[in-house]
C-alpha cells in the first residue's frame, strides 16, 4: 500500500512515518520508516523531502542521530524512468 502525501500514525506499538506522492498523482514511489515505541520517544523531528526521500532526527546518549530513507529505481525500471530520477549530471 502506498499512502499519499506525508504523515505519521501510531499502529500498535509502532509509529509509521511516510513521505509519498500527492493524492492526485499516480502511485509510483514512496518511502517510510517504522519505529517502535521506545525509539518514538527519541524522535526529535522528521521531514518529508519528496516521494523518494525522508529524513528523521533522533536524540541518543551521544547526541543526535540523523537517518535518511531513500527509494531509487530498480534494475527492472526502464532507462527513461531511471533518467527522470537519476539525471546524468549526477553520474
């Protein structure tokens, strides 16, 4: 299941955080992070960057831990679709 836009919801002992595509767009991507109840208490902030990137910051005993969640195309994806996500100027 791909959820639209971005959001956070508690499900049982976990918190789900996601960043997806807008409601009216085809569901081609989306990233998420599932954290348990203990880790949720350490969550300082999170930012949906786009439908393929999400950043979260957690507090721990050594300071802040920044986590990035990314989604990229697979080998089965057409070359044209890969070019949309990974422009040649990044290679």
